[in-house]
C-alpha cells in the first residue's frame, strides 16, 4: 500500500500580519510548526505502516525552508518526502493550491491520501476535499477514528457535532483527519540522525507543467480586497441594582442588533 500525507508548515502564532497590497500573510520572522491537524494524519499513516507495511510519502507545498519540517517527518518514520516549491506557486488560494497538489499526487499514484481537516493559518477546510474532487476519488472528512484497514478499502468514523457515522470507503480515497484522532509520535533517535542524509525531492512547475493561470496568485479566484485591524475597546459599563435591572439593561443594549 502507498500512502500520501499532505502536510503544511504554518506560522506558530495567531497574530499574523497581512500584506495590504497582496492580501497574503507576512511570514518573515515568524517561527513555523507542523499544522496541528496534519500531525494526526501523519500518525494515522504511520500506524497503518506499522501494522500493514505501507509506504508513507509526505507532500508539502511551500517555500524552501519547509524542508526542515520534512526532515522531522523522516525522523518519525516516513519513507519519502516531496517538496512542491516554486515562486510561481506563491500566493495561492485553496483553488490554486489543490490544483497544484493534485498534479503532484497524480505522479505518485497512491492508494490512500491523508490530510488534516484544516490549516490554522487559513481555517478553510477546503484543500483536502478539493484535492479529492480534482483526482475524482471518494473522500471522507472529519475522520475521528480508523476502524479497519483492508486490502481494497478502509473503514472510518466521521465525527459530526452531535453524532458519529461509520463509513466504508474503497481505495483510492482521501481522508481528512481531526487533531484528536491521534497524537504524533516522537522522533526516533536513529531515524532523526539519518534524516539529514535522506533526499527531499523538490518539484517545481517545470516538472508539473501547469498553466500560469491555474497556479499561484494569478490562478486564485479568491482575492482579498481589503484588510484592516479591528479596534478593541476596553470600555466597561457597570450595572447597579438587582437582576431585573440587569436584564432590562442587557435587553436594551442588544435591541439594535436583534431583528
């Protein structure tokens, strides 16, 4: 079995600056981490490898420094790492990103694809499903448990807000995982030491041969028209009196916003 895990290196902060001209995140000077939801996807793939002898391939799309994250993946037992990196891919929204990822995945031809539910720097939860659609394969999102892995299918639990659903999916397919699915294992000393000698395959658009109109900022139909910082007010209004006075004051304050 061949498993692809889609991972993303994200800024380790919730206070990101935005380029007012392009509407894209300013990542310079910000520490990066593995996207939390993606770590559960990686652990799920590694556990299948432990039990069934699968080959695990991690694919990420990002700048050259994302290679550091891929070496961390090698240290946890990944078999191959692929970095999709090209200035032409910069500024991509989910549409252009999924188009690029799908093109790279086609060259790998996996049986199973894992992706985290969403990335903390975008929170769209769109890339995984869009990749599945572009590859024309079945998908299950919000996976909270791997129930069974067979030769030609996988059985998983999909989590909703108030119930779970058990689904059987034939290979090839794509699953997006919740962070609570599993905790990523620590790096193995031997694997971590050897990770610096393992190759990281770099793929650019000379390899993928995608049209400029389908990738990067030019291929992104989602455009940020304006960005601004929301003002934070520290004004406090104290309400004196009993519960009835407090209720009347609250209702009076909320009245303009209730339709």
